[in-house]
C-alpha cells in the first residue's frame, strides 16, 4: 500500500538536534519501499552512511521530504554484509554506497565494484570496522602490508577522432588532488569521469578517538571553507543529544559567523570566476573585498577563518562593541561596491559570452540527480534549510530564497550575488538585534548510545552530521557529509558538449570540496 511522506514520518521517532528530523527503523524490504515512495513524492537524499559494532551493523539514509527529514535506519546482523541499493532510487547514492563498501565492508551489490576511497591507502580490511586499529596504527603499518597500487579502470569512449585528456590528480597551484579523465573530439567534451579520494585523512576514524565534547574542533577542520557550518552541525547534534538549548546570543553569533563564511566564499569565487573568464579586474576587486571581510572577522570574532568560534553551548568568544562596529562598517562598504562590479560583469560582453550557456544543468536533470545548495537553486531546486526548516536564529529572519532557472555559469554567478547581498542584510539585522546575556551555556555529556543529527545550510549547501555516543563520553560514530557528494557527479554532466578550455570556469562555478568529500 502506497504511503505519503507524512505517513512515513508518523511512524518515525523524533531525533534530537536539527529541527524536523525523525528516525524510522526499517527492514531490508521496508528500507527500499520507504525510499521508493519518498522519492516518488520529490524527496531528496541528504546523506548515506554505515556503522559497524561488535555484534551488528547498520546503514542509514537521511532523506528530505515535504514534512522534514527522515533517517531510514537499517539494522543488520553481524553475518549479513549486504543491503538493498538505493542507487536506482537516488542516483546520488552510488558513490556514497561505494564509500560504505570501502570503509565498512557492507556491499549494496551495485554493478560498479571499483573502489572509491580505497586507493590502496590502508592495509587490507575496512578502516571503520569495529575491530580496526587506531589512525596512528593504520598509518604506521609497513608498506608490505598495504595493497598494491590499483589500476583504476576508467570507462573508455570509442569512436573516430575520440581521444582522452588526463588532468590531475596533481594540479598546479594550491589545490587538493583530483583526477579528471576527459573523452573529447577536438575540444568538445563527450564525457568526463572523475576520480577523487586521493588524500583520505581518516577523519571518521579519528572522531572515534575523541571525547564527545571535543569533536567540534575536528568537525571544523573537515573542509576549511565550511568550518562554521560543520562545527555548528556537530554542536547542534551534540546539544540535541544532551537536551540543552543554547542562549539566544550564542545562536545569533553563530548566525553571524555562518553568513560571514558565506560572504567570504562568494566574494572569493566571484573574483575567481571573473579571472577564469579573462577579466582580471574582477579578481582584483573581489579579492580586496574578501580581504576586508576576513580582517573585520578577526577584529570582531578573533579569527580570519572561524575554525574555533563554534563550541558546545554557543560560541567560544563574544563580540565586542568595536567588533560590531567594524563588521557593520565593512558590510556597508561591500554592498555598493559588489553591486557595481555585478553591473560591470553583466554589461561586459566578453564576460557575458563566457558565462552564458556554459555548464548548463537543466532543472529536470538537477532534480533527478539531486543537485543541491546554491548550484541547485541556480537550476530551480528551491531548497534552503534556512528557509525550509530554520533553526535559531533563522526562524525570525525571513530569509529570501535565491533562485534561477537557467542552470548555467551565469545563473550560478547570479545566485552568488543574490546570496551575498542577502547575507549582508542578515548579518546587519543580527548585529542590530543582538540579544543580551551569555553567549555560551553548559553542555553535559549525552547518554550512552544516544543519537543526534545536525543539519546546517552552509555556503555550498546542506552540511549533515550523524552522531552516536559511546560509553565514557566518547564518540561511537560521527558521519560528516558535505554537499559536494551530491554535486561532484553532476559536474560530469554539466561539462558535456562544452569545450575543454571552459572546464576551469564551469568547475569554479560549482567550487566543490575535495576535502569534505574525502574524510
């Protein structure tokens, strides 16, 4: 019998942490049934991960639907190493399931059996299996215990005049490794296949060696451009498990920090996009504006990049009056200058020609593949957790949802400008209405086995944390999910039919995270 999303939510239990999240225990049959019926009602996959214990294991899928988010939990006995695949329901699940196979050893039975994160980077076995060694012991294993380097079988495109261009994994400049294999005719791209995961850092294993009340510092370092989003999501899960509500001033300061992170990233990328279009003037202007935001952030909150601001119970520091004044003056200066350069971008024939029509992702394709974040909104995917399920301080801010229908580089640039100006408006309101009182409260240790989630709309898209408490105040499992997991595969589609020289421009218009994708 078919069920609406609301019917599945009614059977689920409330999960502490992010608002509007419920958990539903499933069987292999109902796991797939729930996914199919939720997807039929325009649900979207947020994250998929697994955990293994001494006597059993479990697979989880966080799915966003009309009432909120439901976490489908599929318990498995220790002897069972397979589970039903969700790739045919949610295409974004494919690489997540390959990662589960590499890290935990649970197999969804998909036809693509190639390793995704493995890269012969650790001794034989599964790093997140219950009995594996610590991160230090894994890294110290002698080379003789590691697997031989793998010969990854890229998919070949056959035909007259087709040849391959291999880019990476080592790139010029300061950038993390990623391999891009282009199949082209002349300069026209027929196919792009990515391979990521070259710098697997063991973050998920390292979480298990940390106390619950210290995990936020590691979360902030998952992807440096999203430090606030990840550390806030971690603390949101932790605080929900502990049953505490942070002070209003702490929530407001978190909102200010998140929007400053959004502003800085959009400013940096808007400059880089101008440069990739051969318009160095844009890079110079937006680099200058980004630097002014970073300096004001340091004056107001103690750091240029806010790696250590978000802490359990609120924030690690309060804002001073001089800091408030510095931020206000900075943003008042940025808005008219950014608006002027936006008009220059729109009026410049060369820039307009490079942006318009490049890297298009049609709304229908975006919906089917799960394009998310600002890139999704540029392809008319009207989702933003600050609007849909707002946590404090966003509930009272009436965040304006940026949206576009064209889905090309020009649309993603337009969305960035809209979100830049909206974030400046939000920070101004939060600074003007900053509540009095303490910026941080006490957070006790959560109960053994408790489970909580964090969900924050970072600048790139929704950041997810699934957190389970172990005994003695330790972390049993922390799964951190960056929206780049959804969007990297869609970049492969966005470049088809474009010319190779436009790839850096298209790639930068998404600006996906290598680090957040490879924990």
